[in-house]
C-alpha cells in the first residue's frame, strides 16, 4: 500500500486537502466517490490504470471520476514507488487550468527530482 500526501505551498497550505474538504461540505455523494478512488489508488498503486487513472506525461497522472456529474479529477505524481503527492484538483470544466497548475507544482518540487 502506498502513502498519499498533499502538495504543500510555502505557507503550509494544502490546496487539494482544502478542495476535498470543500467538496465534502457541498456534495457528500461526490466526495465519497472521490474518496473511494483515492482508496483504490492507495491500494493498487501503479497498477491502477484506465478508466480510473491515466498517465498524462512528464511524471503527471490524473485520477478520474467518470461517473455522472461534474467529472472530478485529482492530479498527482509519484515519489519513489511508495508515495503519491496530490498536486491539484478540480472538475472537467477546469481541467486545462488544473493540469497547467499541477505541471507548475510538479516542476517546482524538489523531492521528485
């Protein structure tokens, strides 16, 4: 089983953790679906593939809720083989911006190089 951590900015904020908390407060059903995907990712690790997860290139992966609704996504990277860092999250409507943000956060990371 792998460990999942959230990317943290210089001020100690964890935007993905905040996003998950906000989602839980707004849509409990969607939060449970996303949480189940995270549990599956933690359990399967790199063996998790389509349709729930896909590789976007450059060390970036996408965890996808493809059910009805907003189509939530969480973008992550691997550190070694045992740690996943959640970099950004959003829905299908903000996907391009979220991927750009995740790529910038990934490029700024020092422990993945």
